[in-house]
């Protein structure tokens, strides 16, 4: 039975976690072997937070915390420290509570005779399948330190890519907010005041002026509805997207066909596929099992479906390159590298090169896209201001021309 517990370590610090035990007496004995004094414990359920333990269902360990854990485990393993002792030291030295709880659970399970991969697999969703399978392959091949180092490098690459993407989107998002705010101010506040002045001239209003006043009246009268409509449509679309697998698949496929962005998203998915599959294949994981794991990390469902089709064909006896070519989604570069790697036996090396190429291409593409978005938003704001000036000043110039005449 799995128990959620609260305990105190030798330094008087509070520790929370989950371990398997036959009962409260066994729970106390197990915690005692880990140097912990039991405070309270209860059978773990998905609503364990109601017991006052502050614990809910297992959640995936944050990427940066998993990077730190992999680094510490690699260093301890290379130094020859026994796994149980190393995990116990990690439990006492890690700063983040979730990492500390994960290390405590790993130490307790390893003390009970389980391997590291078995322990990680038993932690629910704390560790991703990629990490569990790589550790299992490292244990089987005797290359656990190398596998942990490779896993840490892969996680670092994913973290850097995510951080780069956030930085690339921050400034365009800020400019877009400024453009929308300027549009709202012009249409709701400034244009209605200019409208009275222009109509007081008694001149026939040109088409661009009438169009500007119509848009301004629409926004001024219905701005609460127009302000609430996008969030409501977004919420409705999100609900439909979550409840309809077919809609999610169609959406991801449509994203890959978008101009500019679609190619970048495909390269991002391919870079994740190549880097992850190369890591799994190099660690000794079979092709079909590696493809099954890789499908969970590519992100895009259309690419995931293509990998599933390739996996099915490989299981039926088709070659790797031929199976990927039959999906019709993977570009010639990937197919050529797969064919070379399949012929030479160096599939992990060729896919690592593909991952490096696409990673660099994604970064360069994101930078180019950002450089295009910024002037585009500036041009939109400038065109909006020019429209207002032309629509308002045009009748003024016509009036001044009649006065001179």
C-alpha cells in the first residue's frame, strides 16, 4: 500500500513524501532506515490533500529540477558512491521540496531492493517516460553515467529552446498589445471628438472618412461586447479542442501548413524527434520502443501520427527509411539521413546531426521571424495612424481650398 507521510529529518527539517509500506508500523520502520522520524501518515489517494498533508497526485518534475537531479546522480555514480547513500545525501541537500521528496522516495525504494529505473517508473508522473527508459537502458548496458549525462544535455537543450522561444515572443507580444491599445484609444476616444468637428464643416465626407466613423461608432457602442468576445471564443475553442481528438489532430496539421510559422513548427518537431530518437537508439533501446517513446515528446499530433504509421510499418517488416518515406511528412534530409544510418549502422550519429541541423535552423528561423514581426506591427500602427489623419485632415483641406477660392 502506498502511504503519504510527514516526517522530520536529523536536522529537524520537515519532509513530505510517498512510499510503499505494509502499514503504519512498517512505514515508521522504513522511514527510520532513511533517518526520518514519522510525524503522520495515511494511505495515499488522489484526494490526499484533504488529509492536511499538502500532497496531491504525482506531477511531472519541472525540467530544471530534473536536470539538477540527473547531474547530481551522474556525479555520484562516477565517484563510486553507492546509489542508496547518494540518494540519501541528495534528499538532505536538495533545496526544492519536490526534488527532495522525489530523492527521498527513490532512496527508500532502492533500499528495498528495487533498481533506479523501477523506482522512477513507480513514481507515477514524477519522471517522464524518456528518463525512465533511458535509465533502464543505462542500467542494462552498464553506461548509466553516460546516459544520465546525455539525458541532462537533452533536457538542457529543451530548456534553452523553450527559453529562446519565450524571449522571441515577448517583444512582439508587447508591441501587439501597444497596437491594440492605441487602436482602442483612437477609435473610442479621439475619433468621436474629431467626428463632430469634421461634420460641422458641412462638407460631403469621402469614403475613407465615413468608413473610419463607422468603425469608431461600432467600437464606441459595443466595446464591452467586443472586449469580451475574444476571450469567450478562445474559451469555447479551447473546450472543443480538449474534448475532440479529431479537432486537435486537424489543428496541429493545419499549423504545419501555415506560411512562415508552419515550416518552423515542423522543424521544431523534427529536431525533437531526431535528438530524442538518437539518444534512445544510442543507449541501446530497440527501434520500435524508441519510436513509441519519441512520439510522446515531438509535441505536434500530426507528426506523432506519422511516427505511429512508421512504427506500424517497421513492425510489419519494412525498413526504417522506407517506412518514414511512406508517411509523406518527413523531408528529404531526414529520409536521406535515416537511409545512411540504416545502411552504416550509425543511426544515432546521423540523427544527432539531423537534430543539430534543425535545432540551429529553428533558432535562426525564430530570430528571422521576430525580425519580421516587429516591423510588421510597426507598419500596422503607422497605417492606422495614417488612415485616421487622412480621413480627418482630408475634409479639412477641402474646406480650406473652398475658402481660398
